[in-house]
């Protein structure tokens, strides 16, 4: 099977990266005939006009069929894209800066300018120490010791000592990896009833591994442990205790000033988790507080990460509007996002927004708008690049909208197609729920008076009984269980959803656990 490296590389570029590439080409190249072909090839691949390995593309660029020239052109284009990416992103992460400084030192060493090479290596050393990059420090000290053979002004003893001390830190880092791996394994193998269990178990694990106190209490180690524990709690779907754990963790990491410039992005992720847990636990007032906190954090650090992570804020607002019965606000925000040409290039903007906007239209009984919104997504060239499960779920939502439009011919045709396309997946446990649901939809679309048929009604009730019990935490745009329930009871889907939301919220207020799986 051919390796579509160029196609994948071009498809991966964001709008900013595309603009930067065009600027890079115009500045670096002299727009010779070869450069013109370079841009032609880029546009052909980007616009999906030709297959990267097709004969038609070769003949379009080289009518004489010169394949060697074509392969050279492809390699040059790949190199140009890679170089433009390196230039654009060279200062976006502290680690990149250290790598680049080491590279500059190597360039000056190659030029026999050993004094400049040493200056760049000492600069890299300071940055690596500042951000705690012990692995890069090991490389830097090795480079400096290699340089001593050419540059007599460097005292090797000093850097031998530094390298040995740094090696000790690397060994400690390895101990931390052992610790995290052990914690991860133990927590997966145990069933916890409360967050206090985590504290007791973690102390026992640390003690059994003879991890020194200064390592186990280091904020970096604590954050790794935090990440591990929150993942296990999520897998257990213990959202009540996960919310408490996240709040406690955030308070601790803020107190120790953990979120410096190198780790500032982690602040967004913890807040985002808190927002999602708060919504799932019907703690909407707290969710709104942390949505505002997230926006304030995004504006911090000179808005360095604003464009990269603003999607978290938008997603949090949309979910909050949905849970607090503000569909008009949710639709307005999603419409604004779709209308903004700058907000594209990620699954959130290109998949989540149109999919959920279609769901909002459907709940508002605007089925035609729901269909018009989801249709471009289903036929988009990026659709086939999504996970198979997501492709199937989007296709099912499209079928539901056509069912509501009484387009039974389309429904039956598409269901037959899905059975063929996902034949292999339907043998897997992961796809069982979708397999059962489309079987029921097929009955509803193809059988006369299906809701008078005892066999079909039994089939529907069995599916409903085996479905997740609550709305929060459900990732179905149109929740299959409540859609079928609405059909059985001859009510609107929105009425059924709102009724069950109120039931779940009442349980939470009365401290009655709700099942999320």
C-alpha cells in the first residue's frame, strides 16, 4: 500500500500554516518554472484534484511523463512544507526553543566558530534548567564535552560534574515513571468507593516503592499522579468524586504556582474537566463560574494560547446552554462559529459544531434546518478520516432526520448501506448499541404499523432498558433511548428529553445516585 505522506502532510495544515507556507515559498523561492510546479502540485493535492500516486497527476505536471522529475518535485515540496512548519512553530513551545538553540550551536561548531557554539550551548543550558528538561540537559552537556576537544577555554571537569548530577535527576525521573506506572496499574485493578481511598492507596504505593519524599511531593510528580487518578475516576464514571478531586487538585496546583509559562496550558485542561463534571453533576452554577474562570485564564499569559484553546470555552458555553434550557443562545453561538471563516481546521469546529447545531435545530422541531446543517458534514472529504464509530454515529443522526422528514426510501437505502459498510465493525462489542438501534429503525421504516407490532415494541423496550440511565455524560447527539421512547409514547423528542433531565436533576438534589452507564 503506497505511503500518502504528501497528501497527509498537506491535509494536516491549519489555515495559519497554509498562509505561512505560501509566504515561505514566495520569499525563499525565485518563482522559476520548477517553483511554479511546486505550487501547482501543492494546490492539486490540497484541493483533492488528483491522487498523489496517480498517472494523471504526473502527466498534468510533466506531459512527457518524466517520473523522476515528478518524484524530485514531490520531495522538494515535502521539504518546503516541513521547513515552513519549523519556522512557524520554532518559538511556540519552550522545548522547541531549546532544541533550536542546540541546533544553532551545532551549526556554529560546523563553521568552526567554537566560541559562538559554546555561547549557544550555555544559553540552551539555562533554558533547559529553567523548564526542568533534564533529558535535554544531558544532550547539552554531551555536546559541550564534545566541544572541549575543539575549544580549549571550556573546563571539562565542570561539565562532567554537571552531567553526573543531572544523571541523578534523570534516574529520579525514571523512578517517577515507575511510580506512575505502578499507580496506574493498581488503581485500574481496584474498585474505589470514595476519593479517600485514593489517598490511602497512593501513600501505600509510594512507600512500597521506596520513593523519596522530595520526589513524591514534587509538584511535577503530583501533577502526573493527578492525571493518572482523574483518568481512572473517569473510566469508573465516578463523576461526583471526580469533581471534588479536580477542585482540590486545582487549589493545590494554584497554591504552588505550578502553572508557569511552560505549563500554563494544563490550567485550561483542569478547568475544562471541572466544567464538564459540574454539568454532569447538575452543578450548573459552579459550571458557569468555571466557564468564566476559563475565559479569564485564556486571556492570561498575553493571550499566547487563546486561539489554540478558545474552542474549550465555546464548547463549555454550548453544553452549559443546552443543560440550562437556553437553546436559542446555544444555536446563536454555534451559528456565529460556523459563519466565522477563521474558525476551522479542528474536529471541534468542523465536526462538533455542525453536528450539535443540527441537533439543536432538531430539538427545536426545525428538521429541514437540521438536515441542511448535517448534510455538508456527511459528504465532506474529511468525513472518511473520522473514526469509524463517529462516522457511524453521524450517519445515524442523518438517518433520524430523514426519518422525521418521512423520507423512508432514503432511510431504508442508507440503513442497507451502513450494514454493508460497517459489516466488519458490527461484529465488535463497541458497535453493538448502534447495530441494535439501526435494526429497530429499519423495522420502523419498513414494517406496516410497527408500533402496533408486539415483537417490535418488545425489541424497543429491551433496547431502552439496556441504555444508559441518564442524559449527562451521553455522547449521542440525538439520544437513541429517548428518541425511541418518544415514538412509543407518541410525544415529541424534546418533551421526553426535558422530562428526564428534570428527573435526573431531582435525583441529584436529593442525593440519589444516577447511573451514567
